C-alpha cells in the first residue's frame, strides 16, 4: 500500500491514479473466488465406532459383582472428588 502511495506521489496530478477502484475490485473478487469454497466447506460428520453385539468381558465381570439384591458389591472404584474436597475443607478448619 505504501508502495502505491509513493508511486502516486511521484506522478503528476493530471495522470491517471496508480490504484483504482476497478483494480481493488478485481483483487477482491479473486480473493473471494479462491477463499469462498474453503470457508463454505461443510464440516465432516463425526465418525461413530460400530457397536459389537457380543458383551465385553468387563460387562460380564460387573454383573457377577452384584449380590442377590442387585447391589454392586465391588469396591474397585476410587472415592469421588467430592469426598476429597470435603476432606480439604475439614483440614482447613
């Protein structure tokens, strides 16, 4: 742009301008034609993994960890974050 200003400053006032509205429109249209297909390209659909009809070994073991009332008797899980936050509050007191 500064190059255009210096070129225009070197010319006489009676000479046609270096930068014209028509040249700006030509450059704008070229930019639009090259970038518009990229901008308007639809997002790809997310890939959903196929589900298997056979039960996994982890689901079979969880069903055997239930007692006769259907309650979960396995203690493999870690305590919830809420418990840790409560412990931190108790220690702060």
